[in-house]
C-alpha cells in the first residue's frame, strides 16, 4: 500500500511506513515494486519459518533476485536498464530505512 506525498511517496511494507523520494514518472513502478515486495515478505513471514523483519527482507530479496535471474533462462542476467532501475530503487529504500532508524534512536 502506498500514499502519495510531495516529492515522493510513502510506502507501507510489513506494516511499517517508509518515505521514498522519487519523481512523478517513477511512482507507478515504485508502487508496483513495493506492493510486490510487501506480498513476498508477508508470504515468508506467514510461513512461520523465518522470524525478524531483517531476515524476512533478505529472504524476499533473494527470492526476487532468483526470479529475475531465472526469467530469461539459465545463466542469463537482467539487462542494464532493469539493473539500473533496481539499484536506484534499492538506494532509495536503503536511504529511507536509514532515516527511519535515525528517527527511532
């Protein structure tokens, strides 16, 4: 789930809120990415096998990476534009997580 705000959007993943700065043209893709990540993390959490949001996030990231790398067949890698977009989104998420942790302190 995601709410729009000035200069970015607020995403909700596993009931936590993160403010992500992005341009208007990135919002739709970022929303889809956040929704997909939230879904994957909830599936992992609900399985009861993994405890802790950090571990759940790592497992979700591994699963999503595996899906991406195997979509095109064995041994393939994502094209440069997808890789660049993923890195950009990851940097924004990392920044939001860092700011969130600073607020908790």
